């Protein structure tokens, strides 16, 4: 069976790739558990100081796996995902999203839970799940976008291309698709090369000041 994530390490940085391309990297319960397991290992690693999170082409992450919502199980699925959200949101090392394609619903949230985001021109963001009755995580999006843009995104369910995402502050930089992973990895290596305790100390401060979300 293919691995649901692929982990590569180099020069103090790691690249964690969601590897469910046939499902556009949709967040099944098994994939969420695998992300948590990988992040736990990376947190404990003495050789990794910064992490890039990306998706196997063509998507970054299409959101939660809607096949698991059958039988009215949506609330149960979201409740079961609390620990996954908490672990990503409070990950103790710098976490860079390299958004290579659509990042929608839970995929948009996944990117937003990272410290910052680089996007290729192929990236698309949004919270389209509101159109079928699944609410957006407004407090998370407000922390990244501010009140006005977050309310628009969470109420309309419309999508944003990479350039508009840049304009509203959802992404930090837009690059060509072929340059995305190399650019993100180079930034992770630069962070990893900082003096001892600087990246970790900065991330500790980020987590301490961010809204207290996903607490059971």
C-alpha cells in the first residue's frame, strides 16, 4: 500500500508531502492520523528545525474526505478531527505551506494553520464547504486575514486564485509552479541555519499569542 505521506529531510529541514493524489489529498481520518504521527516524530527530531508541508500534484489538499460524511456523520468527523487540528496548529517548529494547487475547505485551513504560505500560480483557496452546510473555521481565518476578508471568505464560499490570495494576505509569495518546492525548501533551510533556539523560540512565541483554538 502506498504511503499516505512522504517525508524527506535535508540540511536541517524536512518536506512532508500529502500523498493521496488520486483523492486530491483529501483529509480522511487515516491521513489525519498519519499527519499527526509525522509531526510528532518531527517535533522530537534533533536534526529537523523547520518543515515544509505540501501536497502531491495536482492538489495541495481538497479538504475533508466527504465520503466519510455519509449517514449524517459530519459532526462526528469534525469532532474526531480536534486533535489533528490542535497538533498542526500548535506544532512546535516553523511550518511552511507550499501550496501547489487547490487548498479548499479543510485544505485551506491546513495551509492557514502553518506559519506562512508560499503558493504557485496554480493554487486556489476558499471555503466552499459552506455551500453544502459545513461551517468554516472563522476564528482561524480571521487570525490570518483580519475581520473583513475572513468574513467574506467564510460567508460566500467563493474561491480565490493565488494573486487574490496574495492581495488579501493569505499567502506571502506567489511563484511559478516549478519553483515552488525549491523556494519553500530553501526558506526552511535558511530558518534551520539560524542560531540555536531562535526558530524554536520564535515559534513558541507565535503559539502563545495565537487564538486558543481546537482545545478539547
